């Protein structure tokens, strides 16, 4: 643990350089598979780039896009040999959506609020075609802050005057943090919007009092900083279900390449089923083979298996986009002034055609609005 803490402190300069860009390109390009037999897709001879985060709630992409020994469902094999599959890592949802709209990536695993923001800006530009994950967002506070927890008598009042962090201005955790503070009339706070890895370092160094973090960064903060949980966001939602990751595509790409989108949605469904049936194997693979190395590429931070196990225990993987929770998250963002002067109507944001096609093919129940 001391070794990990030393690496975290040393990594501050690395993190600062990465945070400004908002994304890191992964150098590998997946070789064309030889075991899948299927007719050429509309992306034949082209590159399909899938964007995602080195976060546990993007596990389907992390495992499915790995070019290492893949214990789950390989996105490459599902897509087939006719297209070149490439990955690009991001540390900011708004940055990833910008890349998606610019066709720098074609498929985005991303939090719901950046996708909602893009849709509100131009209702014809983007669609959510599948869910990815629910939960895995935790409000962590340092012991030195004097802040207790949400369930303690007077615990919310201890937030007054605090300095807190979220991964990016206008991202899903930023909206959750600001909404919580506003609803509970917390006063005199300062919010620092920076990368997940920067936030962990700031917590370790007691430069901020707390942060609303996705996994595995929340668990890493608990292990590396002298910190505790103020609130698990799951406790705020009916049935403890709320969207923290979706698959988004542009309407132009959807129109031009519906077969490609269909294959990727199918791969996500199959990977979700595999993870839910093999949680221990998924956790072991993410730690030993991929997620740990990927996070190190992005930030210089080092995980351990206990952090990953703790992280996975705080979320669930689902292909259901959990539309009702996204609608509520959008209302929260609107109340904060992020989505313009009119409450957004998200009725056109979700296109469940491809998800339900995949579910029918797998003899599973359809997802409805």
C-alpha cells in the first residue's frame, strides 16, 4: 500500500499532462479475426473506433475490446473480419462526445449526461442504443475534513464550506454532486472539476475535502487516502438503479452503418451476460490483464485486486438503458442550468431497435421505454 501511495504522489505530473487532453489513444489496433465467418459489413475496408473509459462501469468495452487473452466475448469476433476495430480511451465524457460528433470515434461508451447534452443541443445528432451499467458512483470524503456521513445526525451540515471534486464540468458525477448539494442547501462550497486520477491525488494530499467519483477511483481513494464514504449514490435511487454508462452513436453513423451498430450492441449484450455470470473471472481479468494496465497508461495510478473487487461490488452491469433514471438525471442537469432554458424532451434520444433485435435473437425479454 505504501508503494502504491508513493506511485500516486509521483504520478501527479503525469496526471496533469493527461487531464488537459481528456483522452488517450491506445496504440494497439485489433487484428482481423479468422474464426468468424460472416458476410462483409458496411464498414468493410474501414476502421471502427470505439471510445470508452478506464472505469469499471465500462467493463464490457474493457474486456470486449481487449486484444489479450479474452475470457469473455470478443468485440472483434462479433464484428467479424471485414472491418478494422480500434479503441480510444477517454477521461472526460464531454470530450468523448465531442470526438463522437466529429466522427473521430464511431461508438461511445459514455455517461448519460454528456449524451443528453449533445442531444439537447441538436436532437438529430445522437442516439443511445443500449445501456451498459448502473451504479458505481460514490461520494468519498477525507477523514481530515471533519465531514461525517449522510446518515449521521447533522452529517449533511458538515459539508458546508467544503471543497469537493467531480471528474469534469457537466459530466454525470458533476451533475450528481451539484444536485445533492443544492437539494440539501449546502452552503459555501467550492467544486473542482478535474480528472478522476487528479481527484484521487488531491484527496491523498488533503487538497480537497471530498469527491463524487466513479469506480474504481472511489475505491482507490478509500484505500490510498485516509477517507471514508459519505454517500453511495445508489441509496438515492428507486431500487438502487441508475444509469452511469450508455452506448451512444450519431444518427448519421446509425443511418449509414446500421449493421455495424447492431453487431456492437449484440456484443455488449453478450459481454454483459458473460460478466454477470462470471463475476470473479471478470474481476480477475480486469485487474491482472487490462484495467490495471490501462489506468496506469492514462494516469500512472496503480490498482490492486482488493480495489477492483470492492469496485465491482458497488455496481451492476445491464444492457437496459434505464430510461427513467436518465430522464431524472436530465431534469437535474436542467435545474442546474446545464441544458438551456426549456426542460428537455428526451423522447427521441433512445433507439431501442438494435438492443431489442439482439435480445430477440438471444431469446431474452425486450426492453421497453
